[in-house]
């Protein structure tokens, strides 16, 4: 479960705006958004400390990638939608982590289309996923989807400039959480000439959560919920909210808000840099 919205060359002063709510088990260890080093130098992203990858990242060349799980929202129960840490650990050898995909695309001097074409050839090595990737300077925005359950591989699709919203089903589906976030972002951009990531944060925050079990998974913000899986009790919900803005002067501003387990408190991390030209 996750949801992301992108405004790609919609606003005259901010040609790239991205909102991302990450829904995950709170027990899964992560580190906050930061500059990566060594072989991944130039990448700015949070880090999954269990599998080593990331769910959302950007580099200093202006490339970005966002990845979500792909789930059948019509037939799965809430327990089935929530990943079990134990299951993922037991199956580490069966599939590669989807969090490794952004790293491959964000490496230095990598062609996005070429890397996505390679991903198409390697798709069977990953669990089902949705992916948005592109260049914030305008050379292209792409959607890629793999649904292993239904053996449906949508391949690579180039998207037009505009507003796009992706969650855990096909990007063309009008799921409540995607249409809500897309409409709210559209309204915000039409009514704000200047803004910061902090100004956009209310579009992702707990006020949007629902206490109704049937509405929890389709709300923009997923309210923390204890779930029993076998003998384990885990907490699942929105663990972080991230905003990225890129100005016409190529200034990148990122705000990541990491939520406590009860979602009543948080810690903010900010990053700023200029895209290399």
C-alpha cells in the first residue's frame, strides 16, 4: 500500500511536484532520506534497512523513481494486503527486492528507457509492482507495471505532461485514494503561485485518514492498525509522507515526515540541492 501523485509540467514556477505516502509495517527498519555514497553516490533517498533498497528516490541529474506494490484491491482481505515481515524474510531467495529497482535507474549515466527495457526482461524476478520514473527536466515520464498474480505485464508506457496519481492498482483505475489526492493537488496548484513542500503536506496528513475498516485502505492517509498474522501482531499504516518540489531554476526541495507508530508525533527531514545541468 502506498500512493503518489505527480504534477509534471503543470505549474509555471514548479514544473515538478511529487507527493508520496508510504504505507508499510512500522516494524520494518528504515533510515530517513539522505545522500547515498559509494556506488550509489548522487542518489537522494530513504533506505530500507531490511532489503537495502528504496521506495522513492532522486538523483542530482534530475531523474526520479517511485515504486509501489501492486495489489488486487477488489478481492484481497485487509490481512492479505499487509505484507508480513516473516514471509518476506523467508522468501528472500525467491524474488529480488523491488526496492533495488530505483537504484538501478538512478545510477549515474543510466538511460531511463534502456533501464526500463532491461527491467521488462527481468520482470519475473520481482513481486508485482507499479513504477513511475522520469526526468524532472522534461525529457520523459514513464509508467511500468507488473502484476504477477494475474500474469499481466503492461510494459512501458510514456505519460503526457499533466497530473498523474498511482497507488496499488493500474494507474488508469479510478481508485478513491488516487482520485482524491489528484483532485486535491490539482486544486492546490491552481490556487497557489508560490509554495513550499511544507505547504503541500496537509494533502497527505492524518486528517485524511478514516476510522472505518472498509475505508481505511482507500484513504490517502492509512490510519495505523494492529493486525494479527499468525502469532505475530504488527502495526500497518502510513509510516512516512514525502514532498518533492523542483523549481524552474532547478532547485530541489524535499521534505520527509516520518510518523510514529500511533501517528500522533513525527520527525521531519529536509534536503535541498540544485540539479546539475
